[in-house]
């Protein structure tokens, strides 16, 4: 019996020491000062059930959940929900708190302590107050999304210092004033959304400097004046959403190469390029016959001509040549002077820009 006990004791001692020699030290990847900064953000913002916002993307419905609940002191912040760290340096490079049921405002400049952030996403919460100018110190940012919150005030000029930005989305807030001229410095920008705010002033000419821009959303604001004819000089521009503003004047023919220029007060002649895939001109002040040239747009898939004052009968043979047409909207087309007629009513489905 004593021999067995001696043998077991030896095996236990050997196993214990073997594990001790070969064990991987349990060190945290997260930098302590960055953990502190993140916990400060958690402290400033409360979780509110009424602030939970889901959304729909190309993969379906995204349900909200409070990501910051996983943020606990004395744990590795690189494994917290919504946090991504650089595997080599341990620096926090992504803060993604989209749909995290957050309510409140930033009272401090805590974000600037996360100076290596590449992605900052605070969308679909209930955050309010102004954008802190110190966000401009996040010089590594390539993607900045605070859409669908309640931020207000003017857009800081200092955002123009984020020279690496490729995507900027501040849509769905309560921003006022004009788009800062400093946006013209964001020459890496490919994606700019400022829609659904209370922005005003003329079309921000500085945007024409953004030669890499492919998506520009200005919809549902209070912009005035005319759309510049040279807006299509942006070589990579694919989508322009300028609907529901107060733009006036003549619609330059080159704008019709871009899918959405709707719900303004544009009028004037219309010339159309034959390669057009999507044409949305609804809710403007166009008048006169629908151009016969539309029949040549054989690749057209989406056509919106709602609220068009035709000042006479419509020749529907124009549309018979559009073999690729998927969506046609001619709601409230004025066929006979003095009387509103609903010809065709089909809801347009736009890409989520």
C-alpha cells in the first residue's frame, strides 16, 4: 500500500511540475489604458431598452443587444463584444457598438485615448449631443459611422482632418448648418452619407474634390440652389441621392446617369444617355410630354417619373421598348390639366445607401 501511495505522489509531483514548465503564461492582450478608456465610455452611456434599434442589411434582420454588458474590469478587453484588437500590438483598432441599446452623450474626450482606431461604429443607438471635435485626433480612422442617433449641432470642421477616411455616415441625426468646406480634404472618401438631417445651404461644392467618391447621399435635408452641372465629373460616382431637398433649376442631362435625383423642384429639358440602368425623377417640377428618348434606354431597370406634369396624354408605347424594366413608378402623373391621375403605382426599392 505504501508503495502505491509513493508512486501516486511521484506521478502527481511530476505532472504538476510538467504542467508548470510548459504552461503558456496567461497575459492579457488588451492594453490597460485602453481598457480604462473603454470602461469610461461604458460609464458615460447607459443601456436603455427603449434605445434598442434593430436594422435590416443584406443578410436580413439584425437584432440589437447590449454589447457593453460584456465589458468587465480585470478581463481582456480584446475579447469584449464590439471590440477588435490588433493581434500583434494589442491596440484596439475597431469599436463597433452598432445596435447596442445605448442612450446618452459623451461628456469627456475619452475616445481620443483610443488613438489607433480604424473603425468607429456607433450607429443605431440613441446617442445625442454634439460630435466632439477631439474625434479628429483619431487619425487612423478609415470608417466613421454614427448614423441613426440623435446627434445635433453643426458638423465639426475638424472632421476634415481625418485624411484616411474612406467611409463617413452621419445620416439620420439632427445636424444643422452647412457641410464644412474641409470635407474637400477627404480625398480617400468613397462613401459619404449625410441624409435625413437638417442641413442647409447650397450644394457643398467642396465635395466635387472627392474624386474617389462612389456614393453620395444628401436626401431629406434643406439644401437649396442648383445641382452643379459638373457633379458627374466625379469619375467613380455611381449613386447620387438628392431627393427631398429644395434644389431648383434645370436638371442637367448628365445627372440622369445617376439613379436618384428625386423629390426636389427641378425643371427643364431632359437628355438621356442610352446606357442608363436606373432613372428616378419623381416628385419634381418636370412638365411637358415624357421624352420619347426614354424608349431608347433599353437597359433601364428602374424608372420613376411620379408627379410629372405631362400637360397632356401619355404615349405608353414609349415604355414598350424597355425590355429590362423591373420597376415603373408613375404615381400622380398629371395626364389632363387640372386633374390628378394615378397611372401606375409601384414602390421603388433602392439600395441601402
